[in-house]
C-alpha cells in the first residue's frame, strides 16, 4: 500500500529536482551576478548555493570588482573548484576571458592582423606588452622604436610572430608592422610612379652623396649632382632634414625598388641660356668654384662651369703674382664651347688671330 507523502516532503523533493545538477571542475557555466561580499563576486549558476568568483579571479590587481561587475550581469564562468562543505563553487572570470582572448589572437595571427598592445614594462632584451589581457613579449630586435621611449601604459601596434597556448609562448613584433606598412606603401607607389612625374617629398636623411626624400612612404635618392645646376659642395649647403620640397622622378627601378629624383630638373637648363649669350672667343669674367690638380672650374654663367687648365692657372698666378682661391673673380677667354658634351674650355689669352676673317667665316659655315 502506497504511503501518502505530506506537503512538506513533496516540496522538498521538488526542490531537490530543481537543483539536480552535475557541475564539475573545469566546466564552463552561465550565471548571473547576484551581489558582492568580502571574497569577491557572488554568482547564481543554478546550484544549491551562490557560487563565488574570488577577487583575484575576477579582476586584475588594483581593480575594483564593483566597477567591473554589476548586479544582474550575465556571463560565462569557469568552475575552478567543486562545491565545498558549504556547497559553494569557486569560479573564474579571468580564465574565461583569457581563453577567448587566445582564440582571438589565434585568428589575428592567421590573418596577419595588426593589433594594439599596452606596454607593461621594459625588461632585459625587450618589452612586456598586454594584448587583450594576455601578456606578450617584444624582443628588442623586433622593436622599431627605442625601448627608452616606451613608458608603461604606452600603446604600441604589433603583429604576432609566435603563439603557443601550451607553452604560454606569445612573441610579438612591432618592426613587422612597420616593414609591412612600408612594403604596402612601396607597392602602391611603384604601381603608379613614372619617370617625369613631379612629386612632393620630405627630406629625411642627408649623406655626402645626396639626400633621401620620403615621397609618400618610399625614400627616393636625390643625388648630389641633381641638387642644383650650380656646384654644390655638400647637400647641407641647400637642404636640411625636414625640408618639404618638390622633386622630379628621373629613374624608376622596379626590380630593386629604387627611385632617383632631381631638384635641378625643375629649373630652366642654364646651358640652353648660356648658348644664347656666350660664344667661342668671348672674353668673360667668372668666379672660381673649384680648384683641382688639373685646373680650375670657373662659373662663367649662372649654373654653367668652364675649365681653366692647370698650366693656364699657373701662368695666370705667375703673371699676377697671387694664388687663386675659390671665390676669386677672373677674366678669361672662351676657346671652346661644346654644347653637346656641355663642356667649355678657357684660356687667359685670346685665341690666335693669325687666321683671316674669311677663313673664320668659312670655318663657321662648315
């Protein structure tokens, strides 16, 4: 004969059915924040008693749990300890966030995505960086900026080099971001640039042989010989790092990804004007721009140099009893003007006049 249960017994059995759960350590469960206590965050996961997220598993050191969580907030939590004698489970929110962060990082590595990290501090050999709650390391060799310029809290763009959750190995590169960005800019520039184009640029580096000009992500070379029609001893005579200038593209090497630039090509060719204004036989005053073992270069027209041979220099110095210096003015005669080769030869004496004027006329006609 069946024994009839009283109301209190039935209610108790219904209560047990309600909490017929099989939560185990390592389970990912859903829950709702129900409050806070001295241990941390209280969460209702559908167990007999409220579960607890210890403060150290809820927030980072120095953070306030009540600022990060609020009552009624739903979320996923990891059971890190099964119920104790009081029937309480211990949960972790940080481990769940960490797992999802690793998943996102794996995707970022697959797609070679640029991600933003926060500098934790500098250590021997590199910099520690926090990316989405995961601590990574940038070796010094993979830094584009100096370690001394990276203060704690600074933001830095990085790409993932290695990612191994088993070994907790997370290596990043800031240099790769820069290299990839530069390469992308190069590819873009080289797909559009042509000889003869005039482009805007910024002087980024100066050397003895010329200047490097950034023309939109690519550094083109502006050789010393292309700075000016006039003689320039050193690029710093007319340029400084940071100068914004217009330059003409005179050569593009797609295979080696090199671009050569010119500043002087934007100015009128002084040799064209010189040919209109001076001729062989003219006496002309010029300024010595350079002294070499084989002679002196004399600027006989703005931007046009002519050569006074060494023996003529010696003869002039002996006759005038002074040593020529750069910057000195000197009167000479043009004895040869080769327009094609852009060469002018000088002499301190006029041409030999023994040839008759008729012969000269015939020679000119020929």
